[in-house]
């Protein structure tokens, strides 16, 4: 009986161990399945990521699904940058294809098999051919990429400036853009207007880039590459937009709290539309007697220390020129639509629209705030 009980106990232990082994086998199988699924998901993600450039290039001819699409250039510098990007992408894709193919070949060809005796394969030491190959080939590839990049940079930077080029001075501020047209005697802010460039009669835009405080970077992807604005170090860039429309960009250099909301808007217009805009912007501010109270409040507060309004006592230079404020589509450097409600809120509490902006809240009473808002709405 005891022996039987002992055997029964032993049998019970064996059964428990078998159950545990079965449990571990199921866990291992499920774990392997999870790992396999994870690897499959990773492989799909890699394939999708690698196919993104192909999808972008296979887009419709106008490629206008994104206002900042680098694969839809509309100016000579942007076309040059796209060509360089595609060349680099082709070279790196070829390298990836070769390395990935060799890796897959090694994984399949030299995978462990049941009849392997466990010995290591012959090792290669001191092969001059192998060492030369993995040294010379990468150096040659690097030299080719360097020369191609240098050629594009030189062709863009050394472009000749024709007599009919439009001159613009762009000044980066925390956190807005100031644009001056020295030859046309126009000053505006945040929204750059330029004429379209006819390929038969090019009208390129040459921009002098200055900074009033810290580092900024001017980047409108469909027009040109990034160019930094550095204090006490003037830079230049140019583009010749060949299609009318609105092109968006971004300050591409971290410049402080509101760097992400220092937006760029470039309006490319027909020649006649651009001339009409210049004519309007050249006029002094027009304000009716109905808003004289708002003008008085504006001119007797600290507003005029930062802002300028042509034809008035306001001649500040720390903030945007407001002479034709309501001709702009946005306020706060593209952050909010230029509506009466947003304008009133912007004057009352700038941090409500753009936290960390340099514009202070003036603390005006509601009647004074309404009067100033009505006055600014007349500045067209």
C-alpha cells in the first residue's frame, strides 16, 4: 500500500511535471507567435516608411496635397534641391538594397541545419582585398555625394542677380517677420507678397536676411531651402516662383518660446496684382472721424513705442507696421485669422492667442478696447 502510495505520489509528481511542461510549451508557442507578429508589424512599418518617397513622387502631377510638400517645387532653387534629394535617395536606396540582399542571402544560405557539426566556418583575416573594398567604396560614395551637394549649393548661391529682380529685406523678430521693399518704399509684416516669375522673362526675388535678436531660419519648402538669420551676420537667398498661389513655411531654427508659431506666408501674385498691392501699401493710413477716439487712445498709449502707422505719430520699430493691418489675412505671424474678434482678443490678452509673445497686455478698459479695435479695423 505504501509502495503503491509512493508510486502514486511519484506518478502524481510526474503528471504535474508533464502538465507544467505542457503549460510552458503553450506559453512558448504563444510567445513565438507574438514575436512573429511583432516582427511582421515591424517589417510592414519599415516597408511603408521606405515607400513614402515613392508614394510622394507618384502623386498627381500638381502634387498640391500639402502646402509644404518638398516634392512639389515651384522655383529654380527648389527644383535643384529636389533633384539632389532624389539622387541621394537613389544612392542610399541602392546601398540599402545591396546590403539587405546580402544579409538575407547569408541568413538563408548559412542558417543552422540539423546536420551541422557545430564547427565555425573558416575565418578571414588580413585580406587586403576585403579591407580595400570596405574602405575605398564608402569613400568614393561620400566624395560623389559631397561633390553633388557642393555643386547644387554653389549654383544656387552664385546665381546672377538681374536688373529687374525684386529686392526684399526680411528681418526675423521674436516671434514675427518684418519685410521691407527698399526699392518700392513698402514695409509690411508676416505676409510676403511677390510677383510670379515668367520663365521667358524671369523676375527672381532676392532676399537679404537679418535678425533683430536671436537665430531664426527662413524656410518655404516649395520655393527654396533653409537659410539662417544670424545676428550681425547678413545672409541672402533667392527664388523665382513660377506659379501663383499661397506658399507656407516655418521658422526652422528654434528661437524661443513661440518658435513653432513663427509662421511664413508667401503670396505669389500675377504682375498686375503685385503692382496693385504695392500701390495700396504705399499709401498712408486712412482713418475716418468716426474712429478718432480710438486713434487718440492708440497714440497716447505705449502702442506707438512698438508700432508704426504711416501718417500718424506712431513710428515704433519693435513691433509690426500697422499701416495696412487689415489687408493681411492673419495676425500674430499667421497664428490666427485677422478678424475683429481675434484682433480684440489679441490687444486685450496676447497670451490667449500666442503665449510667450513679446507683446504686452495694455490693460485697457472695455470701452477703450472697443475704440482701439474699431480704429485698427480701418487700417486697410
